């Protein structure tokens, strides 16, 4: 039985589903990374894990996108399976990081309410932004996983 599925390569990744999500994943992941790096750690918290997840996913997504852009996958079904596996893992990692970051942000809000200051307000707002972008990155990776799974089934 001949396979009917193909993986895009070259510029076609910019307009094929699910690969169109590569750039937004990079943008939102990079924003999470930058926003978390801009905050000052006030108490022991798991922000190092959030940084590790966002940095890992940013670098791997960039390498994955370059693999598709250069066409080194040669449209093999094993690459389609790896695409599902990677994006599923990234979605799971980002979900765990997003939940931890939301918890940290709630704690930062409590600290700000106890001792209001301009510096704490700035950190609190940066963390809120990081949480929003982290959950958006989670959503993008999840959608990418679903559409990659649909594509994988066509191989």
C-alpha cells in the first residue's frame, strides 16, 4: 500500500498545517523566556524549570523548523511520528511550566498586596504576561500535536 501523506519542506512550511505554527511557537516561547528572565526571584520558586522548558522548546522548535525547511526529513513516516512525539512532549512540558508559573504569579500578587511597591508591581505584571504567553504557547503546541497526529495517520 502506497503512502499518501507527505511532509512539507522549504517555504511550504509557512502555509501548511500544522507547520504554520512553528513561528508563533517560537515567538510566544521566546517571550516567555524573556519575560521570566526579566523578573527578580523574590523567594524560592521553580522559575529555573520554567526557563529550562522555554529555552529547550525554543531551541528544539527552531532546529525542528530548520529540519523541515531544509527537507532533511525526506517525507518519511518516521519523521511524522517524531513530529507528533516532539510536539506532544513540548505541550506537556509547557503545561507543567505554565501551571508552576501561574502559582508563582499568585504568590507574587500576595506579596505585592502585603507590601505594595513600584518594583513589586513591575515584577508582578511581567509574571502575568509570562503566564499568558506560556499558556498560549501550550495551546499552540497542543494544536500542533493534534494536526501532526492527523497528518501522521495519513502515512
